[in-house]
């Protein structure tokens, strides 16, 4: 079972990995966007960690809802509303249970991902964060490692795609050959699940 | 760069703006710039905002005759809904608020969320999207045309109408009409360096230029060997006219991207006027300067707006903002 602490560790691990990879995310964004994805994500998840420490929520759902709301009010750009909606809607789907199963998390994240697709009007293959999230959600019920690998593969598979959403879409054909920065950061968020399990817990859901 | 540290560039700029413009309320912490006399009784409020790095857009256009408030985001990053809701609340006199939103995914998402929240607080909100950049052609497969120079026309003309006491529906429909009558095309002679990254966003060797750029260092659609001012004017004005096909006089904005000297911009304007005259397009008014910039990018953009008599009258109406000031 996954308790409230697990979800706080997930957000902390995400903040840490986003900070470590911020320069790489910004480089990816410089190629087909506007060179700020890394700094925005770092700023947002650092703020999320601060608020989770100051006002520790009581349930897994509340951790993600608060994190999502905080991303919406601190990040800006497209990433703020999109990542904020992802976590907020995942949190809402978890309800107020004190502990949830891996399957419940997979289902809730599926609801969060659908909300992102609706808000951004994107679908699979548009070269967006969805290209990492959709394959991850499919296998999240099996294990976090499988989800991490699927998200990473999905992010890498955005390289040959032509962007149809967001700022990269202005480039048309010239967006081909670059990894989507949103898909890359989404893979970090999913990958952080494997670091949130306690040492010795094995990492499977 | 003339900065302290990258993290405080936006806040430092706002502090300096507060010091220079006591006629504005500048909230450095909440990231808001508001007319000191807001809310003005019976007047529709005009709120805009967007990423920083395009100064004087938008905060430099706050004041009588133009915007009621502006929400500056991080550099090239849309502001957050909280800022827009606060701005709406600060300027709403009960006559409602118009959000002027440049068409970028982030700005649209955040302003939409803000509109919903403001309506929950009982504020009537309308929204106009500015999408004038003809370099983004294939709208079905993109996020749609970018909002660039036409933002200035929309904010000036709709702002003047709001100052006359027109109701929200009229201000909104005129703002929409100004946008629909406007087209822009931009050219970069150098890339742009954001403080966070510290190196140029894209690689543009000297001796080459990039046609059809945006205002965030998004690379353009085509790279060519350096052209003369006259050749650039030909390319830019033709791209705009092909799409706009004006049947009457136009407003002209010859806009600098930030690092191109005003002397060169005026020289470029002479070429723009030549092309317009060759194409039989009459010019109602012309504005030349750095208004919708992209940090330290060298280059320029041309925006044309086909105008009727009402739009020219509102363009000429008095305006008192840090960046546009005439007629009073």
C-alpha cells in the first residue's frame, strides 16, 4: 500500500531530479521552444516541496491536490496549468483514502492524464508530455520500474515526431529531430516513483 | 547582461519601474502593475499580461487611455491565474473586465483559469485573443498564430474606447475587430539570450538572418544570407499583405526586437513605406520604436492594421502610459 508519506517522497524525489536535470530540460526547450522549461519546473517543484513541508496534508489525494494547486499558482507558462491539472486531478481521483494501492494510483493517474489531454487539446503523437504519460499509465499497475521505462521510451520516441501543440509547433518540420522537453520532464516525474518507495520495499506497487 | 542574478531580473525591473512611475501601483511581490486611479467608476477594465522580456509590453502600456493593469510573468513565461484574478479585482468597477491575451498555449490556459476564478468572484470577464503573426501558417497543425505587434493596437484602441465609457460588449467586439484587421511578420538578425540560460537560444551566425521569428527566441521558419533593409521590408510587407489584403488605409507599426538601433528602425520604416506605396496601400498612421521586444534580440517586425474612422479616432485619442504618451 502507498501511504501519505510515499506521496510526499514522490514529490520530493521529483523536485530533486528536476533540479538535477534542469539544465538538460532547458537545453531541450532551447532547441524547439523558449529555453525555460528546466528553470520553471525546478521553481515549481521546489515551491511544492516547501508547501508540503509547511502544511503537510493528511492523505495521498490531498498531497497531490495541494501540489497541483501550487504548481498552477507558481509556475505559469503552459507547464503550470498542465502539470498542475495532472497532479490535482490525480489527487482528486484518489479521494480521501489514507492509503491506496498501486492499481488505484494507476487508475487515478489515468484520470489526471485524461484531464491534461482535455485541457491542452492534445493527443498521442502530438509531441507533448502525453507521449511519455500515456504509455506509463498503461503499465503503472504492473510496477513503477515498467512505468518509468515506458515513460522514458515514450519521451525518446518524440524525437522523430513533428510538434502539433505548444511553441514547438511554430517550427513545423524543424521540430523533427528533437526530444520534446515536456515529455522529458514527464518521464522524470514518473521515474521519481521508483525513488519514492522506501529502501528495501522493492519498488513494485 | 546588466543584471544582478537571473532569479531576480523580473522583480528588479518592477522595483525600478515603481521608482520611475509613481502614477502606477507596482506590486513587486504579487507581480502586478495597476493604474493608481483604478477602479475608474463605470469604466470597463482592460487587463493584459504575459511573459516578461517584451518590455515595454505590457506594463509599459498601463495608464489612462490604454491598459488598467498588467501581469508580468517570469521571462517568456505566462503569468499565473492568481495574478490575473487580483488584477481583475483591482480594476473592476462593476462594468466588467476584458482580458487581452496573446495566443500562446501558456497564456491561454492561465487566462482561461483566471477568467473562471474571477467569474466565481462575481466579476464579468470577456476575453480577446491576439493572433496576428502570419509566419505561423498551418493553423490546424500548430497552436495557432502567435500574438505579437497587434497587441499594441488592440490595447491602445480598445483602451481608448473603454475610457470613453463604452460597455464591455462593445470594447470586446472592437478589440476583436482590431485583431482580425491586423497581421505581423518578424525578422531576427541575432538570437536571444535569456538570463536563465545565459547563452543564445538558437545559433544564428552573423551574416545570416531568420525570417518569420516569434518573440521568444523560437527559431523562425526560414534562414537566409543577410539581406538589405529594403529587401527585408519587401519580404515582410509582402508576407503581411498577402494575408491581410487591405481595402483601406492601414496603421503601421515598425517594431524593434530590442537590440536594433532606432536609426536603423527609421531607415527600415522608409523601406516599409516605399513597399506600401508601391502596392497602393495608403497609410493612416505610423509608429516606430521598440514596443514588443524579445530581450536582446536584434531585428524587427512589421504590423499592419486595416482601420476605419472610429479606429483612427481612438488611435489618436490621448494616452498616458510609460511607453505611449500623446494628446493631452
